[in-house]
C-alpha cells in the first residue's frame, strides 16, 4: 500500500483487497454475515418480519436494528454448547436494560466492567449472584457497590485492588468470591490493540513473572477474600483455538502449583471470550458447539496430564452473541465518483456510530437495502458525515453503480462495540437501538436528540 498524507485508508488508490470480488448479483445477500431472520424481498431488506423501509419510516436513520430472535438463539446456542459450564455474556460488547433481561431469560450470566454497566445490570433486575465484575482500575466506589449488591464474583487485577477490596470486605463483614486475572503470555491472532494476554499490557497478574502465584498466596494467606479460581482472556476476534490451548495449559499449570505449594485446589477456571464473527467473506468463525467441543477437550486433556480434578469452567462470549444480531441502517446522501479510483458513498452516520474502522482498521460489508438494482457492481467506499478524513464506515465494497441519494444502505455485524463505543463527535446525536421480532419493533435505547446534548451543557 502506498503512503498517503491523509492516512492508510487513502493510500490504496482504487485498489481493493484481494479477497473482495465483484459479485455476480449485486443484490444478493451474503446470509452468513446477517442475522438469521434477514431476507430480501424485491430487493428490500427485511428483519424480524418487517422491511427496513417500514423501520426507517418509523424510527429514522441511522439506526441499529437488533434481530431479537437471532440474539436469543445465539444465547441459547452458547448455553447448550457449554452445558455444565457458566456462560457470561460480556456486557462491554453492548449493554442495555433490555439486553440484560434477554440474557437473564435465556439462562446466561453477565460480565460487567464498570460502575455504569453494573448499574444497568442491577436496574434491569439481574441476579447479582450471576454477575462477574471485571476491570483493571475499579474504584473504591465501584467495589463498594459490588459488595453491597452481592455481586457473585470479582475478577481482581492488581495487588492494590486486593488490598482495597479486602479493606472494604472487612468493614462490611463479608467474604466476596474473587478470581485472579492471569496474563498467560499468549498473544491472540488479532489486532495488536485488542490482543490482551501478552506481557506488555495493563491487564492482570503476570504468570511468567510469578505475580499471579504471589497474588494467590496473598489472598489465601490473608483469608479475607474467597479465591474461587483463575481467569484468562487472550484477545478478541479470535478464529484459531490454538491460543486457548496454550492458555489453558499454562493456567492449569498454575492451578497445579497452587495445589502443590499452597495446598488449595481451586474449583473454577475461566478461559474468557474473544470468539470471532464474520464481518466480511474472508472471516470464518466457528460455531459455538465446535468451540465448546475443542475447549472442553483442551481442559480435559490438560487436567488428565497434570492429574488435576477438572475445575468448573466458564466462558465470556460478547461479540459472538450480539455482533451478528445487529446491523446499522443508513440513508445515502452524497455520492461522489472519483474517476479511475472509486466512488465515495456518504451516509447519514459515520464514525460517531461506528468507530471501529478508524480505530482498528476493521473491515465491514454493506448492501443496498431499499430496492433492486439492475446496474453492475462498482468499487465503493462508504463514508460518514463527520469533518474527518478518517470517517470511513466500510473501506471497500462493491455496490450497485446506480446507488443514489435517498437509498437505504445496511451494514451488518455492528452489534458489538459500535453503540457501546459511540460518541457525539461533531455534536451528532447517537442513533437508537431498535429490537425487531415477529413483525413488531420496539425501541430499547432511544435516539439522542439535540436537547439531550444541550441538557449536559450547563453553559
């Protein structure tokens, strides 16, 4: 790729990735990228029995559209696949009160990593005993709230946190259950910024440096906190299970050392999440059943080799549940052909509702959602309305050559880390989240308004 002063996204000069091919039918829906109820009828995209034209008229654009049946089915598939284990939905991917209730109704636990996420979970009526609390810098206020609410487990991340939590627990006369987050030295096959288990990063206690063992010794020696087990998370958007194999081997080795030297058999093991999804045709995610089979075998084999009793397993899918269940619906505005390069298709949202392309160089797909086109495919870049050259939603896609202002454009795979990372850049209000099921739609997070923005500005 040639260098360009405006950044890497501008340096390919009309080229597109080798995996991206012009489609035989530009109207065809690549079903593996879309929620399970998504279909096209006469070129119009439908979800949950409603057309996007109806949804746009009712709720406006841009909007995040959640296929509720798809979301629930993915919850059920992970629960069934990991039968006998605890499945914690990772709320950081996307959380709202309605999502908390769905997660609870489908029999999952919930993982939170901030006071705000904990407040949302409690406001929605989640059983505190089924909540896990993550975070590398939990405040005294957050830890106090977790203890007072009776949160089921707290994943401790530093010696300072162990001291803070122990002091708060002593004050209250309680003995909270904790897990130790262990940095196992495995760097997942993913983007550098979201690979979280190598040594040079902010999370957890180092395994190789001995900090994780010392943390276990401290907790067990003081006796204020109840140590339930060890926790590992090796990254995000992972397709290769070999990273989990190495992680399990190393963390179970620590289980054995704790048993041998400290005399305690820890009853639990959490291998985290980070399971990948399909954003484009180049992605090949594993079904939940295949993941569970491979991960259970890994744990069984390692425990047998070490002579350990198998600890109770837990996993934390977030993206893999909510990511494919949502797509973002936009209206096309300016269409700007660049002769010999590509066509820029501007939509009424952008990096304020999906920062991942700019932040992670993430790839997305798109489809014309409001009509059938008879035109051939053209190379396009879907961009937003913000005053920023890096405001790109879809870097490369073949769209109909006759795409025009007023068309509806849909981008799949936007359920995870889009609304949760959304901003008000350029004072643009954030879009709503609309759940659709059985021909009915309901707003679960309303659209922000300019009045909302001004209400925060005290002048």
